[in-house]
């Protein structure tokens, strides 16, 4: 049994061998790359984008443009019936909608600039607007 490395598992021995091939400059580039990725993720995906106004559209036209600082309820008429929208505590949501799948209701609360809930069958949408928009695939 002489000559066997301290670690008898071949995978671990191979990993240690590969780690020795990475030089200090390689580690520096790797660490700087990971830090850059972390900063970009927090900046573009996790950063707070405070909304300023609630924009309600009905049939493509602006129905209401209200500041998020005041609470309100609005009933918006569409081809299928009334959509009930609620704005409470700087957050907005579609409370009730006559659409068959209820996708805009299931969207839940929206509060960040660029977020939206769209009720396509009833042609009603709500969107939070602000100075800067949240990054998403539409901005790409």
C-alpha cells in the first residue's frame, strides 16, 4: 500500500491535480468574472425599480393614469364586462375579471416599474410606470 496518495478516491485525486494546473492569474480572472456576474444580476434583475404611477388601459386607450400614493378602486368596462382594479399601498392588482382563464387576476400584485397585468379577452391592462423599468425579456 506504499505510494498511494492520502486521498484514495480517484476523482478527488484528479480534481486536486487539475486545481494545481490553475495558476494565480487564472484564479483572479475567475473571481473577477464571478463578482461581475453577481453585480450585474443584482443590478438588472434584483434591483428595486420603484413605480410612480398606475396606468390603466381599456381597448388600447388610456382609461386612468393615477399616482401610486393614493389608494383607489376602479371598474373598467370591456367587451366581456367589468374588470375591477384595486390600488392599495403602492401596489396594484386586478381583483376581478370576466375573462375565462383569469390570467390577469392570477398575476397578483404588481408594484415595480415596468410590471403589467393584461386581461386580453376583456381588452384591459394595468401597468406600473416609473423613471426606470425593470429588466425583462421584452427589454432585451
